[in-house]
């Protein structure tokens, strides 16, 4: 029998129990949980769906899953009724899908459920047949990992009339107007959350209205709402609309909030004309990494020697026309905004790389500058900026009307109109158009030189 020293000291004898064994068991269990806990968690849920965003574009609906890390997924298309099943492996839904606005999309309803205990199944009940496409995007400076689902509309083919196929004479000059960024690519962000994509679209819409009000011109918006379009597709849309000129509207940003001024850029086939132009071109071209567009394929360009020479000649002539038009636009913008540079800059913007359509990229100001951000947010300043761009192009085409257009038939004679914006004076308008207050008053049969906001006046030819 084991001797108990407690009895010798007059203490209670030791209680026989298995506490030592129990503590050993708990220690082993704790060690196992500490070791296997993270592994178990990683196996059960590899990522979280932190938010879901939805955009409607003219040709598709885009659904974006914002993820904490990369995931594997697959799409399954079902018919009768039309549905799209999205299976995402090892992921947990940490947001609600009920708040998504489906009213203008091809999606009638969204359902979801846990799949195989650790996955997520999302079912899209569709209003019509679609062609789905999906791809994953890695994290960048603005967003984390994303899974993008594009639902392309299936449209029935429409026959074109003979008049649409054959180029018409005495046609209008078509100006394609591209509002930079859009959708999940907000562009630059200014004070009080002024966003470049919003300002760019608002100015673009006002610019389109000005061209549409002129019987010699027709404005065509590349982006009509808040959705993303890849850079190559923007130029393709301009081609499809048979544009004579392409304008891309932006608002610049810089780390120093004191940076200011509007700028006009044409394409440089050899390199940027300044360090700032190089940095800006890299920033704008990087937008496709945010929106998930593929790079331009070299297969899009002819590789035959003769065709290559013709392409170079076309590109040179296009850049020359862009620079000429840019001078008119820059001069008019100088009457509205402070200019960052007093000459047309050149840089390798991808959106300007159409070999047969003259194009300009307009930086309407520094959205990172508090004053310019405030100006760019107001309707009156947007109207003035849009009018300056409009008048510049009108003056350019009045001096160089394209063959086959109604303006060419009229020998470039054009009566320009102007809508009075807040802060305008008749003397400033007269100086901008190289005319006099007296001529404007007489031409419009005005009783005095008084003007009011919203009033439309005609500008006499100088």
C-alpha cells in the first residue's frame, strides 16, 4: 500500500481521482484544436463574398462579387425556364442580395443557397436569353479580388436599309463623345467625394446636346450611363457610329491639391511630350486593369508590309488633324478655365489609338484641386466647359469641312449658337468668338446688351 505522507502530518488523506489524466486529456485536445482549427476553417470557407454590385450597360448586365480572396467557380446555363447557375466553391455569403435593383436588367430574380456545406450556389432567373461570360480579377489599388459575371443580351439580327449601307451625301458631321471611366471604375476622386466618372458623363451629356442642336452636327455618346466600357470597345463604338471625330472627357488628379488647369491631349505615336503626359497616359490606360478588359490583340492590325505602310500614313494624317482641332479647342477652353499647358500635349492614350478617326482627350481640370472640383460639380461651369469644347470643334470644321457633309456643301458657313451660363457677360462671349457686342446685339435683334441664364443667342460670323 502506498504510504501517504499527509497522514503523518495529521492532514486529510489524498483523494483518489483521475485529475492528472483529465488535465492530460484537455491539454492534448487544446493542442489538437490549436493546430487543426485554422486548417479546418480554411477548408470549410476559403473566402467571403463581402458585397455584390450590379450594372446595366446597353449590351449586357454586369454582376460583380467582391471577395476577400480568389475563388473557383463555374457557370451552368438552364432553359425552360431560362436560368443561370453560379457555383462558387469554399465561400460564404456575408452580404444581402435583396437590395440589388434588377428593374432594368435581364435578371428577374436572384436566389441563393449553401452548396455542399462549404460552397455557394446563386441562381439567376432570367427575363430573356443571354450569353454569359465570367472572369476573375485580382486585387488592385482600388478593389480587392472580384468575380465578374457578364450577361450579354441576345438580339435578333435587323436588316439594314440601302440608305444605311450606302454613304449618304450632305450628311451631318458625327462627333463621338466618350465620358471617361464608369461603373466599377470611378476614375479620380476629389474633395467631398466628387467622382471623375460622374463629372465626365455630365459634361459629355451637355456636349452631346450642343452638337444635336446644330443642324450640321450630330453628337453620339459612347457611354450613356454609369457602367464600364473597355478602352478598345470605346473606339469600336465610335467606328460603329461612323464618327468623324472622337472626344474623351476626363478630370485629372494629382497628389498635390494645388495642381490646377485644363489640358488637351492628342495621340503621340513616339512618346509623350512631357513627363506629366506619360504619367497621365499610364493612369488612364490602367483603367482596363480595373474593369477587366483584355489587351488589344496584334491580330487586330494588318501585318502585310503594304498595309502597314498605309496604316502608318493614315495614323500620321489622323494625328495631324487631331493636333489642328486641338488648337481650336484649347483656345476656347482658355476663355473658361485656367490652362495647365498652353499647347496641345501628346501622349500614348490607348483610347486615342484609332488610325482613321481624329481624336482628343480633354482633361477638364484637376478634380483633386478643391476649387476646380467645386467648379466641375456645378451645372453652369459644366455648361461653359462643354460649350468651349463644342465651339472649338465647330470652328475647326467651319475652316475644314469634310467632303460629303452638309457643312461642306454650305462652304463652311455656319451660324453658331450659344446658351448663356451663369457668370457670362456679352463682352466675354464677343471676345471669345472674335466679334463685337454690337454685332451680337444687332444679329439677335436684342433691345439691349442684357442677357439671362439659359438664353440662346446666335453668334454672327466674324
